[in-house]
């Protein structure tokens, strides 16, 4: 398996999940850079634990397959902004969304 490095939240949650279920994966690479992880996953054929957004193009064109979400394993993204006089309508639409709508989008 290709996994994020030990300091990554996804990796820590994955390690806990493995401990609970007494699963001991063979780790072929630990990668801290998501772009590098994307390339390794695409080019080696190994399984990886990473957010689908990182490999969205590969999932769309069929080069990679999503085998599902791991319970309790997720990454949090934060958006910080400064209010501007002229806001993009798309940004306003994103900010106005309910949290559950954002979770639905993130899982697709």
C-alpha cells in the first residue's frame, strides 16, 4: 500500500482502523506530497489511501478505481477568506452551502 506519512491525519486514522481490526498492511511507500502519491498510485498499481479529490481525473478516465471510503478516515479542509467588495458568485454559492451538502460533494 501507498500511504501518507505518519504525521498525516489520514494516516493516523488509517493506522487506528488497522489496529482495531488487527490488519497489518504491507507498506510500499510513505509519501507526504499528495501529487507524488497520485503519480505513484497511478503508475505502480498499488492500493493507496488518499482523498478522491487528489485523483479525480484518474477516477473519471478509469485509470484508477475508488474502492470506497474507510470509516472514520477523512481529511478536513478549511477555507479562510477576507470579505471583498466584489465577490465571485461561485464563491458566494460555496460559502452559503450547508455543511451536509459539502460532505456529499466531497464524497463524490
